[in-house]
C-alpha cells in the first residue's frame, strides 16, 4: 500500500513537471515529424515496377513442374511474365543482354536462378518470389546469382499464398516515418534515465527524504514505490509518443502490439535502472548528469536515432551494437517487418538483464546508506 | 523519552558525545546550543534517521533499536530545513505524509484538514507551497509532522529565518500542542525562544550536555558572576586584554558598541572598569548590570556567545 501511494505521488508530481513532460512528449514527436519528412526520400521503397520478364527452361520432367506452372499463372497477376525457352537459347546471355530480367532453370535438383545485374530490383523480386515458392514446397533451392551479395532477400515462408507473401516485398523495410517513429520512441524511452537519476536524490535535496525515512515504513518500500512511479509515468509518455506516431503520422508499428509494448516497457525499465544506478555510483549531481547525458547522446547518435547508419563495420559496428536504442529499434524492425518474435524476446530479456544489474547495484548502495 | 550515553561519530569527528537526557511526558524540553553543537544530530538519532554509534534511546519506555516502528509511529519530526514537496498542494503534502503512518480514507482526510487548520493554512489547502511565504512554508512543515498525532513532537529550529508574526504563531502552536498532551523537544540557538517556551532546558556544546534544568535552575548556576554592559560611542580600539586583567573579570565580548563583561559577583570592580574606559578615551553612554539569563549561562559555561 505504501509502495502504491509513493508510486502515485511520483506519477502525479511528474505530470505536474511540465518541462520534463514537454520534453518527453514534444521533443520526439517534433523530431519525428522533421526527420521523417525531410529524409523521406532516403527511405523511399515505393518504386514503381513495370512488367517483369523471366525466361525459364524445364530440364526433364521435374516433380515440381505442376506446382511451378501454378506459380507462373499466379504471378501473372503481379505483372510478372514467364516465357519458356527452347534449349537453343542461352538464357544467361539473354539476361545479360537485357532481353529478360531473370533466367530460371528448373531441374530435378531444384531451381537455378540468374538475375539481371542491371535490373537488380526486378530480379530480386523474382528471386524473392522463387525463394518463397521453394520454401513453401520444401525444395532444395540452389540459387546462384551472377553477383551474390547483391540483394539480401528476405526469406519468409509462412502464411498466405507465395504470391501475396512476396508481393509485400516493397513494404518490407520501414519508410522514413516508420523508421523515425521507432527511432524516436526508443530514444526517448532511454531519456527516462535523466529523471530516474534524480529520483531519490531529489528527495534528499528537498529534505523530504527525512520525512520518508522517519516514517514507519521500510526503506525498500520507498525505493520500490519511487521506481514504480517513475517507470509508470515514463512508460505512459512512451506509449503516447508511439500512439501519436501511429495515428497522426501513420507510422507502422506492425500487428503485434503486445510485443512492441514489451520491448518499450523493458527499455524504460532499463533506462530507469540505469539512471538510478549511475546516481548511486557517482557522488556529485553534476557528474551524474554529465555522464548520463553523454551516454544518452552517444547511444542516440550511434543507435541511429537521428539518421540511419548503414553497413557499419569494425569498431563503428561495435559501438552501434552497444546502443540500447539500436537493439530496441532493430528488434522492432525485425518483428514488424519480418515477424521475427525471437529477436524481440531476446532484446526484452537483454534489457531486463542489464536493468537488474543496475538496479541491484543501486539497491546495494541504497541499503548501505543512512537515511535515503 | 530517555537517552543514555548517546554517541555519534562522523569519521573521527564526534558530533554527539555520550549524551544522556531524560524528558518527561508533557514537557516542552529545550535543546539550546550554538550552530554545530550537535542538536540536529541528536534529534536525527532519536527519529531513526541516523544510527547511533553508542548508547540507547527509549521512547515511551521502549528501546528504539528493537521497537523502531513503535517509536516512529509516536514521533513527529519538524526538520530544521523545510521538507515539503513544492509541486504538491498543501493538503496533498500533509495527506501524503500522514498516509505513511497508516491512516486511510476519511480519517486521513480529516486529520490532514485538522493539521492544516491547526497551523492556520486552511484557506491555502489547494495552493502550492512554491507560492508561500517563508513563514507559511514553516507552518506547513509543522502540519506535515503532526497530522498523525504523535505523542512526541521534535522541532528542529522551526523559526529560523521567518518574520516575527509567523514566529509568534509557531511559538503559540507549540504551546497549544503541548496543552493538547504532546511532549515537545524544541531545539534552537535563540535563547529568548527557549527561555520563553520551555519547561526544561539542556545546554548542549560540542555534543555534550553541559547544563540541564529549568530556566531558574540554570541561571542560579551563575550566582557567582555578574554581567555588566557598557555602551560606548565607538569601540574601535578596545584593548580587551587589559580589560580582562582587571581583577574579577572573566570574559569580555563586544557586540556593536556594547561591551559585555562577565565578572565575579563578590569582587567590586566597577570603579576600575569605569576607569578603564575613561583612561582609554572611550565615552560611556550607559552602563547597566544585567539580570542573569541563559545567554550569560552559556557564555559563562563555554566562554563563547550562543551565536558564534
Ligand atoms: N553527515 C555529517 N557528516 C559529517 N559531519 C556532520 C554531519 N552532520 C553533522 N555533522 C557535523 O556534526 C556537528 C553537529 O552538527 P549538527 O548536529 O547539525 O549541529 P546543530 O544542529 O546543533 O547546529 C557539526 O560540526 C557538523 O558539521
Ligand atoms: Mg541543527
């Protein structure tokens, strides 16, 4: 009951702290709007694709033949035209000469694929569809490309017909607003650390720590109440930012709100524990504030909060991987665009794990202290 | 309340040194001492904020080391520094803190309202303390300590830095609380307040009780000294040392243009003292012998002024 009262009080007082509230809400939303609009062409995925022409040969009478023909019929609706070729034509050369966008050989061993280098977008769409097709039929796919690494095709094989599945291709990466909605929401979640670093300290500064400490309640009740209140109000802010980005900016948060909320919640938990932990590790107010600000800024920058950092390698990649904002955003991306729930659960577990380390450090220091 | 051999060290520094005191129910007990004497530290140990390094504390007959919750329930603390939330209304402040003492629902509301009324802030219930005057904040600070109706109320310098009107209000509230049955421990470095208010007084210096008793008992200590105040026109060049050499003079302190001399009572040295001022070309404006007060007691016992 005391924990609850203290949590409510913390919640209420933060709501009245208009400056903090404005920062937690307006800052991410405005940045989302600015960056999401200004950098929209960087993320543009909605390239119009016209007709795709694919050349194919069937060696022998392969057992996938009938399925493949159904496939061909289906993909016509997607503006993809397969033409059978006689053995006399060199399919690879036809592709090289840009007569076709891709060449496919169906054999007993599976499907061989050659994509056009020039029409990489088209060829990768064909590749994706074929991958889905082969996945679906449990075939051994043996896809060789003239230039490997060219396109990383998403391999998903669950649900729907393969055609529908792969026609989502163009939406399978976040657009700019989707990206910044995730980036800003995960960034501002980490900023909960700032208010958390003052959670107990502010009670000491205001001397209210004295009243709390002389009251007939346990010290841990105070501690837990304060943390709960802080997590609750920060989490509500994050949810508002998220909901706003979805309804006002149309950001895509996927079809798994439960998991999104889990990731964001564990991130707020991590941030609050981190702020509190640091405030017990560093003696001075100014020091705590500085350290937290530096870490948050670095984590935001390298975590891709302001712009996407692509293809990082070596040391840069290491720094990027250290940013909780990056973990959270990556996990969200994988989940929203790939239906990859494992990454989400792993990230949630990682957040909770690190949060507990900071929390235990803070609790140990807190219990040792006289007063609060 | 009783404390025995209470000791507190901060590192090597002994802030409270084997202090023993007994306070009866119904008393207004004054702890008088200059800044840094160890008053707050003592109070913080009684309230459970600090752990003592030695000695025992009993509240209503129970050792607080083993009955901490009982002790805490029965104590109300008015901290030396304001301890209120500026971003919660006066009512919310009182209600929140009283709620920590297990009060709920209607009882909690009524007690909180009563406490605010007691300190004269009923009409400010819904206002935020950030808009309060210093005196109003001090009064709210008191309301937060009394809503749970503690038997023992400890006030640590509750009148520091406020206007005379609020000060009188607070002193009257202390008396009223006492009449309502509360035992009160009142610390101050204002001699007048303690003299006026307290039934018994302990003078604390360097963490020790150096004298204890009623005002009369304490001033009786100094039957053997007298205090002479000499007011001069200017006192820029006073040779304190040779003034002290006059037979019987114990201490000399200078406050603005008043020279306060404490001297042994049985030695008649008034002539020499006057002669001293004449010899040094200092024009005497007035000269009077003070009735002994706590200030004199303090000065006699410690050789220092209370406000030093
Ligand atoms: N937390 C602390 N750490 C170190 N020294 C302290 C601490 N609190 C008080 N002191 C020292 O103990 C002495 C007594 O302080 P305090 O009890 O506050 O005096 P008072 O209330 O009588 O003015 C002072 O010299 C003060 O500097
Ligand atoms: Mg003090």
